[in-house]
C-alpha cells in the first residue's frame, strides 16, 4: 500500500505546493518549495485535472486503476 499512498500523496502535495497555474501555457506561476522536479509534477497533475474535467474523469480513473494494479502486483510478488 506504500505505492498506492505515494501515488496519491505526491501529486496532492505537488498541487498544494504550487499555485497560479495558467491553462494557456500549462505552467505554474510559483511554488513554495521551488525545484524543477516538483514544478514539473505540479504542471502535469494540473494538466491531467484539466483534461479530466472535459472527459468525465477518465484520466484520473485510469491513473487510479494503474496504481491499484501496481500495488496488487507488488503485494502478490512479495
């Protein structure tokens, strides 16, 4: 369940860390902890949330199913 928790926690922390996202440029304006990796994760998560708003949440649902499958696979392998 660590994989599932990290797969949910890291994107949420990236969203709380950065703000001022512009839909046109797909970039955030500022981040509290400003590193290129966290900025990239926040921009990707914001883009997926925007895309999900137009596709009835399908990208978020697919992401959650991939996380669940990965967590179950790792549990089965151990």
